[in-house]
């Protein structure tokens, strides 16, 4: 049994969790459940980051003490995680005594290694992000992460000799290409290191709410040094036996905190003579209908409200299925309704209800024995056989360096299984078999349909734990996911014939956008944050997804479907950057009959000047969307693995407005 230690970031206790926090935690939970199914000895850690100026100020603004605020909001995080079926084994709070002991020991080791010294700090500090910046990093006097003003700070400070670690960090990345994923993020880290690392100020005098510096109680420890050590604390460090947990196998984080995890944290660990985590996997950023989530815009999505309306499992499924892990994504309730209806109501829900109903109708509620080697059921069996490997390739395999986690791969394989099973039922027409009295064939169809449900329930478990149990119960089984052999569970024909089934109950009733309550997108401010710390990371393009029919999610689209998308060549007449965005360009594109305003996430690859008079391909019948508050009347086509690498363009000049066919 190998040890598998997986962590989420520990979240700041200045506000209640939103959909972004839920996303990271759910992703880590799915991994944890999957690894438990594989037989690993899993430790899954989450928790709260409770010290520092941000919390101190939040408490002051609310007229309370940091301790009271931390106690209340930390408890709130625990409650939300329970509601979202998060199976964490430990929940750490940085205000716990066990944590202080670990922080002191790490610090003592760093000091013993000669990497700590007392100096004077003068610099620019962003309170909401708890980050120091150099003159070259700030943008128009503002924090490059959150866009808020920075303060000039001069004070005596303890420093960590980060500047001495660049080469060692690069060497580690060279020797362990899987260390940071996706690859595009690893490249960012390399670039940052190549720009030269400066020593890091690791203490503050103006702040009271924190861990006092050893032998210098005037200073408290920089909150990121304090916070990062949580991963060691929970492993039991420095007590004997922590090595059975440490190093962690995976730190799951959002891309906003990559620098802290991929540079500071490994440098602290190297200095303290401790092994580095095996993998740091970072995911992208959720925006809401193309915009950054923020209290002032009233578009912060409350995961509990979404879970209450759609069901926790449906929300977990949607979050992981909608966006390839690592990419930015746009959260849209309309899109969630579509996916819910296509994959859950019409997919697995329909498979379950029609199968169970037919067993009741034609076989008195008892699943008959049937031929598991039936030729017509072969595609279903084949889809099932691919499930274990879709998990292996999507979620393990550090050899596929830099690819990151791919939750969408096993979920797609599950969708294929359900689709194959529904197609099998449709093509076998059991209602006709019943009418014609072809009992043997009817038994075989029913048996194989129930068998597909057994397999689906088993492998849906990591993502939809409650529904997996309910699907199993609906076919008369008790799912014991951690007792099975993960690979062998996909072998076809294991369903015990002769099992009586309970009466059918619908698990995924269809959803209608019209009945989704408004409060799902607008959260009543329960807590009043001092700051909104989310980094400005809009999606590349807010694309309205195609209309939701079952067919749009099948493998093939018809030529008629393709023809619905109007692709036209246009010439860029004007181009400028969208204010406060690194990524977005606002383009005026001439398509012959009119000039369209297009907002495109290509600002990291192309300057506005480079875009002028360039021909591009755009979708001109996409519903307009707003990105960072700017309307985009279409979408520009570009290609790339994670980020945009190149634009699509005709190989020779064409008249503006020409259709792409
Ligand atoms: O940074 N999209 O805590 P935090 C996707 N305490 N993920 C999002 C998101 C969004 N819009 N918004 C937040 C801290 N997240 C520190 C961490 S770890 C030693 C200390 C998720 O409360 C994402 O995982 O600001 C991001 O990294 C994390 O929440 C930041 O949470």
C-alpha cells in the first residue's frame, strides 16, 4: 500500500468559500477518492490560513478580533466541505499549536543552514495579496496580481536568502520534469527564476496577528512562510514518523499561487534539508459569464446554493467536466443546465430509469440472467474496459511530463459508456422483444443494461460519490468502492443475476433554466471582505456553447450542425489592449458588411500593433458576451495547447466577410 498525500491550498478566513475554492477542493477530493479506490493509503489535507495582515484588517473592519473571525470562518469552511462531500482526512488551521511547533522547526533549520539574516526591507507591499513587489513588477503603481494600490514599506526585517536558490530550483525542475504542471506553468516559473530571485523578507513588524519570530517577538513571521509549512505540520513534522507522509505526492493549487508553491516553498524545503513535494499541479481561473468574480459586481457564485439546486454531485461533475484542468474557464448556469440535461438527465439518469422500469415491467423487478458475451453489447463492454486506463492516463502517470491532471478524460469515457449502453437499448428495442415474446434476447438486453449501470456506478464514484451509491442501490447492490479491485471492476458480466430491484426513482430530474433561482449567481454578502484578492485572469474567450441537445454531445455532428456556425474572414482595422488586462485585446474587425468589436484573449502572444490589417477568422453568429466589461460580438479563432499559440488565418488575402466553409 503506498502512501498518497494530497493537499489543497489552505484558504484565507476573510470570507466564505466561493465556487473557485470549491473547484480546487473538489478536484483534490476526486483524486483522493480515486487513489483510495486504487488501494493507496491516502491522506487528504485541506484547511484554513488564518494569520497575517489581511485577516487582521478584515477583523478590524468587522469590529471583531482576528481569532473570533478565524474561528467562525474556519468552521464555515468545514461545513461547506461537508456539504460538498469533501473527504478530507485532516483539516489544518494555522492557529493550532501543532503548526507553530512545525514552523519554528523549519525556521530553525533554515537558520542553521545560514540562509536567514536580519536586514532592512524597503519595498512595495500589496496587503490584499500579502505580497511584496519590485518597482519593475508593479503596474502603474498597482499590484500586478490584483490591480490594487501597493504601499511603500521600510522596516527592519528578517530575510531568507532566496537569491541563492535559483540554480538549485532549476536543477530540480530539470531532473523532475513532472514537478510542475501543466508545462506552460512550469515555463512561467523558469522565466521567473531566470529573471533573478531576490532575497525574501520573511518577517513583519507592523502586524501583530501571526507567529512571533523566534527570539525577536517584535516581528511576526511572513504569512506565506507560516502558511506553506502547514503541509509539513499535517504530516506530523517534526515528530518522528512524519516521513511516512512527507513528501506530499500532490499539491493542488490555483495558478494565482504558483510562485509561492513552485519557488518559495521548494527553496524553504531545500534550505531546511527536507525533501520536496513530488508534484505541484495548478489549475486555471474561473470567471463568471466572462467576468472576474467580485463582490462589487455581485457575481460571486456560492457553491452551496448551486449544490442545493442541482445536487452536490451534479455540481462536482459539471466543474470537472466543463473545463480541462489547467485551463481557465467560464462558469455559466445556462451551460450547467445544458450539461446536466445532456449528460446526467438524458445520459446516466435515463439509462437508469428506463432499465429499472423495464426490469419491473417485463421481469417482475428481478434482474434476469443473460448473455454477457452478447455481440450487440460488445461496444458497451469495450467502453467499460477502457475505464480503468482512462483514469490511469488522466490522473496518474507522472511520466507524461507536464500534462497535468485530466479529469475530463475518465469523465468522457464514462459518458461513452452511458451513451453506448443507451444506444444498445435503443437498437435492441426491448419493448419489441417483449411484444414478440423473444424472452432469451430480452433477458440478455436487460442483463447487459444493468451490468452497464454497475460499471458506471463504480467509476462515477470519485466524482459523484452519493449518486454512485444511489445508482448501485437502484440496481440492488451496495457499493463498497474501497473494497473493490479498481481494474477488475470493469470486467464485464459480474452483476449477480436474480437480484430484486427496488421501485425506480428518478435521480436526475431534468432541469430548466427558467426555474433556476436568481440567487444562484448573486450571493447575499454574508461576510464583508476587506479585499477581493482574485487575480485578474479572464477566460481567453467567453464562448456561448452550442444549443444543448443530446446530439451536440455525441461524437459526431452533422454537416447541418456545422453550417449553423457562421465563420467569416475579417480584417482587423483597430486594436488596443483592454484596460487592466494582460490577456485581452479589443479589436475592430471589418467583415465587409459591418465592423465587429471582438475581444480576444491573445494579448500575451500579440501586441495591438501586430494585429493591425491582419486577416483573422471569427465566429460571427455567436451570442455577444462581455469580457472584463467589454462587449465581444463574436469570437476569434486561435489554436494552442494550453495558451493561444497562433491565430487562424487564410493562406492568402480574401475579401473581408468571406465565409469559411
Ligand atoms: O491564496 N478560480 O488563499 P485563498 C479558480 N491562503 N480557483 C480559485 C478562484 C477562481 N476564481 N478563486 C480562488 C490563498 N480559487 C492562500 C493559500 S496555501 C499555503 C495558502 C482557489 O483563500 C484557487 O485554488 O485566496 C486559489 O489558489 C485559492 O482558491 C486561493 O485561496
